[in-house]
């Protein structure tokens, strides 16, 4: 019974695809196509070249490769568009568009855009090899020039006009700053910021020794900043530290949380001074 249903479904898909394909006589364009695995496709049954044909609807049981899309494509495993995609690609594992994208790629695994695009990539790993205007949502996002938002655990880009929101963001031409300072909690503290103005990550290590009592903290947080003129910025940052007191590591949660609003004043091209305006500190033992 199960084999019969599968065979019937395949027959239906091929019959429907062939019928739709014959409805339009325009060269290099067909309404629809269906593929099991290349070269088992309706385009080949009709003596068409699928690699130079654009479709409005594309159905790939396992994997399919076509020339272009103006509509919607569904793939059980993967979809490959060698030309332009104007619409949406859905796949269980991967999508690939070789030329311009105007729309979206959604996959359970990997989305790859090999040219410029406007729209969205949503999957486990998203790769845009040229400029992308839109959004990437995934575990790992990689772009060259991104105008929009990256939302994932790890974000990587050459440059971004927007925000890389995640646990770790590497932006080559973004915001990368090393800070040495002192606070009321730590007599000495080093902090590294990386990401972009819209959203960046903070990694910090602070230490204080007083009357034979040692304290150090390891911190992580997020921040955002807005430019005031060409040199100065106003920033808002949130940090959480695990405080270790008189021992290498305190097993119990000993949390210090800090919310900081301040101004970053540029003194030299390579140096600036951060001046807190408002700071809120909270220890886990009293919160």
C-alpha cells in the first residue's frame, strides 16, 4: 500500500508538471517542473534543458537543479538554482542560488547565495557571498556586505549596516575595541568588544586585591552605541560577571550584574575615554 501511494504521488507530480510545462510556449520559461533526481524531470521528458529554464513552480522530491525561479520551489533534500531566484526556496537540507536573489531561502541545513540579494536566509548555516539587503537567521551566519540584521549564535561579515545579534560576532570592518579601566568593583579590568555599533559582544576580566582579600570576575555581555557627531558615542551595555573570591573558581553562582549608560569620547584615532553617566550594579546575594 505504501509503495502504491508513493508511485501514485510520483505519477501525479510528473503528470501535473508535464501538463503545466506545456501550457506556456515561451522559450526558456515553463509554469512548473518536477524532479526526482536529475535527469529524472519533466523538463527532460519534454526535451527541455532544465539548466536554462525558469519556472514559476518547482518541485524536487530529493534534489533538483534548474536555471531560474519566479515563484516557489520545494525540495525534499536540496534545490539548486543556477540563475536568478525571485520567490522562495524551501528545502529539507540545502538551497543554492547562483545569481541574484529577490525573496527568501529557507532550509533545515544550509542556504548559499552566490550573488547579491534582497530578502532573507533562514537555516542552520547561511552564506551570502556578495551584498545582502535583508536578514540572516541561523546558527551560523556569514556575509560579505550585510545591510540589515544577522541573528544567530555566530555572525561573520566583512561589514554590516545594521546589527549582528548573537553570542559571538566577527565583523571585519565593525566595532573592535580593547579597554583597560578601573571601577568601584575591580581595581583593574580589561574588556574586549567586538561586533558593530548596532550590537556588540563584551568579554571582560576584572581583579581586586585589598587587605589580603582577592577577588576576580569573568564577565560577558551585550552593548549598543549611537554616534554623536564624528568622534563621540553614547553607549548602553549590560554585563554579567561570575565573581570568584579567595579561590581559583567559586562553584556556587556568585553573580554580579551591571547595566551601564555612558559616553565614549574620542581623544586620538586609537584611543578614547569612556565616561559612565548612569550605572546599576546588583549582586546575586542581595537581589
